[in-house]
C-alpha cells in the first residue's frame, strides 16, 4: 500500500490542478490532453478521472490508517 501512496498523491494533485483550472479558467486540462472540448469525455479521459478518484480513496484510507496508528501509539504511551 505504501508504494501506491506516491502515485496516488501525484494523481490527486493532477486532479486538483485540473479542477482549479476548471474553476478559474473554464479549461479542462484532461479533456484537452485527450482532444476533447470542455466537459466532454472519452475512454481515455474517463480512465484518468477514474484513477484520480481511486487515488483519492487510497489517500483517504492512508490518512485514516495513519490517524488510527497515531491514536493507538498515544493510547499505548499513556497506559505505559
């Protein structure tokens, strides 16, 4: 799972930058890269969007797991 985290982070950054461009400039970078107009999708762009979504789930899971591990470490330290 730790090997996926850097890849997931890059994908979430790409997704965040894309959404920022959509909000600020009405420009969909992913659609543009795959030859589509704003708001249009094709198989390739849907794959990218899907990977970004999966990456967000992976990072959310990592964050939750890290918080649980941190909480468990604090609990153990307090009882010792």
